[in-house]
């Protein structure tokens, strides 16, 4: 199920960021491997609206996956 949110932050060097869900709740972390586009050409910027799905990180916490620009 696609959800929507806004990028809070993204660290290009670490390849990690967070997204604020439009439905409320806690921010979700994401990694550059979650992008559905070439993030080297156009990394996400704070305030950018994206679609995503909720997955589980390696430490068993919810995270954003399958990020797409909209």
C-alpha cells in the first residue's frame, strides 16, 4: 500500500534520511537503497513529497522502502 510523506532530512554522505508520514505518527528512517530512482543524480531534499511503503529495517524497526518521487 502506497503512503505519502515529506522528507525531513537526508545525509548524502551516509545515505540515510527520515520521512514524516502525512498520516501522522513517528518519522520513518530510510536508506539510499530504498530509492526507486538514481539518487546520485537527484538525492531527496528536505520538504520533498514522496510515496513509500513501510518495511522493516535490519534492527526490526519500521522504515520507509520503495521511495518514489511524485
